[in-house]
């Protein structure tokens, strides 16, 4: 068999070699020629998997070591007999760590402040769960889950979440069609709904927020921004970078444990699809939420586990190093909570 693997995926080397030829390649070198005779490719968000890449290939499986799948043309893959697997929830605790470290550093007070959570999937539910454990008032907006009849929380309209929250954090996929598209979900009108002094956090996908509108809004100095994902990555808005309170190079989920989960899930997908006994020993397993009761000092434990300003300073010092900062990132550890 032949496997093509993004060479920035950690903890994977040596695990597929017993079953065939393995080529580790940078994303820009994963070309139609390279994948032509491959059985499977394991990628990250920087590889666009569509007819242009896969149309003349023998690829049967695309496994992405990421939560998001907006870099994959899933309808085309499915119609052409190519299975797609992602690593749903792999980095959710790491993103929650990033969000709460940043919010607490900004001065969010869980005892008196309200957090709006837009998107209540793997990440949003953990962010909200930690907030409830801190005693914060949590407002959740997720129209697709509400439409599907989920009763796990009280889902409210986005307008209310924006207007009543002291901070709003976004955890949606990037979609451009369907009943609830998220492309530019937050634009001029939505930004103007935010309370004066509120903080907007985007760790989802850059285009979920209209970055031009966000820049204009921040220019009025009414609200604050915590930004990890950007429109046009890796070419990002320098003015927006300068105005954000926290500004980082798409590393919110870059915990060691999250990367191990992503690799394990991608390998499991390959093993299940091709019926291969792939060794995933030593890789972090599924995250188990500690629930809504934290030990004393949990907020400080989370803050101590990650300093968002170090990554902000590094990106501001050299915005052109966006990709380098990601690929050479020193994975942090998730906080140990009980």
C-alpha cells in the first residue's frame, strides 16, 4: 500500500511503515502527481482535497488530523467513492484552555459576567461546561442543534447572546450553504449588537467573522478581540493583528494531548478502513470532561497552563512567520482538572 502524510503531523512516524510505502510531504508538495497511486492521504487544513488533487488518483481514504473539514470537498469525495474521516473533538480541551486563559487574563469575572457560546459541539460544550463550573452565566446559541431537537441546554437566538454577554466565543464549523451558513456569521450588524466593553473570541475559522468589519468595529474602540483564526491565512490583516487584545497564529488547539488524539484518530480511521492492526499505543485517548465541579484554584491552574501573550508577541514581532510559528510550535500541555 501507499500512504501520503503531511510531514507536520506529529507522533505518526513509523506507525504505517509496516503496511506499505509511506511518504511524508509538506502540504505544498502534496500534488496530483504525488497522490496518483496512493491508497490514502493523511492531511491537515493546509491541503485542499478536491477533484483537482484527487481526480486522477487511486486514493480511497482522506483522513484529516483536524476537527474541521472545510478544506475537503466532501460531496465530490463521496460521489467518487472516497471516504473522508476527521478527528472530531481531538483538540477541544486545548481550545477551551486557550479561550479561558485568554478571557481570565483579560479580566472576565465568572462570578458576575456572562459568556455567550456560539456553537455547542465538541469545543463549545467544554468551554461552556468549564464556565458553568466557574459559576458563570452561560448563554448558548446553536441553531442547527436547536432545529435537531437537542434538549441538553436552553438554546437562545444569537441576537440575545450577543446583546447580553460580556464575552462571546465562537465554535462553529465554516459552512457556506445549508439552513445555517456560518461564512461571515458575525458581520457589521452582529458586531454592533455587542455590549460596550465586550470581548469577542474567534477560535473557529477566520471567515466566520467578517475581518474587515471587525477591524472597523475595533477602530471605534467599543469592544475587544481575541483572535486565533484569520481570513486569508497565512496572509493576515496587520491592522487587525495590532488592534486585537490577543492575536495568535491558529494555535488555540495546539496541545500535546490534542495532537496525539488527532494522530490516533487518523490512524484509527486508516486501520478501520483497510483492516490494518495499526499500533496507536502511547497516544492520548479520548478526553473525559471533569464535569461542572472544579477543585479550588481551577481558574488559576488554567491561567498558569498557558500564556496567550507569548504567542501574541511572537506573531506581532513577525507576522510573515505565521506558518513557521504554527509548524514549529512547542505544544503545551492541557490543564489537569478534576
